[in-house]
C-alpha cells in the first residue's frame, strides 16, 4: 500500500541510489573504487606486518600508526563492500538496522582515526620539544591507555546516534522536520566538533609549538632534519582533514550542489585516507621503506 509523503512511518529497508544520474556507468566507476579498496587493504596490512615483525619500529609513533591502520581497515571495509554490490549487482536494498550500524561504525571510526592522528601529533611534540623525557612520558602503558581512551571516546560519543535515528519520524522520501530532528542536528554538530574539530585545533597548537622549537634550533641542518621527521605526519593530517572539512561544508552549506558531487565527496572522505596513509608512510619514512624493501628482497631470493 502506498503512503503519502507527509505520513510518518518506520521503514524496514532503504533503497540506496548509488550515484544518481550516472547509473549507466556504474560498472566503470566501480573499477577505481575497487582498486582504492584493494590498495587500502594491501597498504594497511603491509604497515601492520612490517611494524609487527621489526622490533626497531616498536616506538610510540609506529604503535599509533598501527592503531590508525586498523581503524582505516575497518572503516573502508564497512563502506566499500556495499558500494561495490550496488555497482556490480544493483543490490540497492539495505535493512534499516544495518544502515544504523553502518552509520555508527563510519562516524565512530572516523573519530578514532582523528584521535590517533592527534596522538601522533602529541608524540611529535614530545619528541621534538622534550626529547629527553620522550621515553618516560610515552611508555607502553601510556600508549595503551591513550589508544583505549580514543576508542572509548569514539564509541561513547556516537553510540546515541543510531538510537536517535531510530526514533526519528520518517516520511516516504525523507525524515520529517520535527523538534527531534533539530536535536539530532545539534547533537551531530556537537559530536563533530568534539572529535574532528577539537582534534584539529589541538594538532594546530602542537605544531605551532613544534615550529617555534624547531626555528630556535642552532643550525639549519638540525632544523631541516627535525622538520623531516614531521613530514609524513603533516601529509596524513592534510589527507585526513581536507576532505573531511570539505565534505562537512558541502553538506551543511552546499544545498545547490548536485547530488553526485555530495556522494563523491563523502566517498573521498571515507575511502581515500585509508588508501593514502600507508603510501605516505611507506614512501616518506625511511625505516618503513627500507624494511619493506628488505621483506620484498628476501622473498624474491
């Protein structure tokens, strides 16, 4: 039985449209999406394997990198299989409960990834501004507690979101505008600020202090060497936060932007950082690069 658009009901399933207006080339679009996913899997598993098997890399920076890789693996796997099933098999239906779980996982994992990037910034801050106390401050126990706190924050902040979406009244085509909807929007903005927004501010503050310390070093060679140790992390920050802020601003203020642009931006935000992060550390970090080449050479011969 069909329902008018203004009558509220509780949906059993949603129909995902893929990329509207581009249905005819979904199969071709799936090729780069699939390559991105496979590259993310290979890169992050390689990072985990290299750090796990090389005791020389058992340092705070690389432990936090492992945590980031695990979050990236789960994040990309949460979204990509369903995307590919839409492109390849036209499997557009998703159960309402599965949709809520996916929403929770994507937002909580993005929060965790942001937290791990912040932890890596703190590691760089301590290593550069207080190097003699680095091993005393960032002990294995502290690293473990920081990781657990970041996971706890991601779960607690975004755990209410599925329940709030469950309680929303839905119309035939969209959720109706009610006081509950306004509460959800306020909650979403607050949670976004307490994770990505606050993390980004703290990262900027840490790098202001780092740059102040670096430019007061006595020699140019020391300044360049110290800045070089931050290069990989700065690239990861740009890769993570640039599409995140662009996606947020597009959804909040880009009301006249075409739907397929919204979808592409959202996919970039979720899928590109897990692919690029291992590349950045594999190329720019000498110790990881040398270990990776050593593993390839040993298997070759």
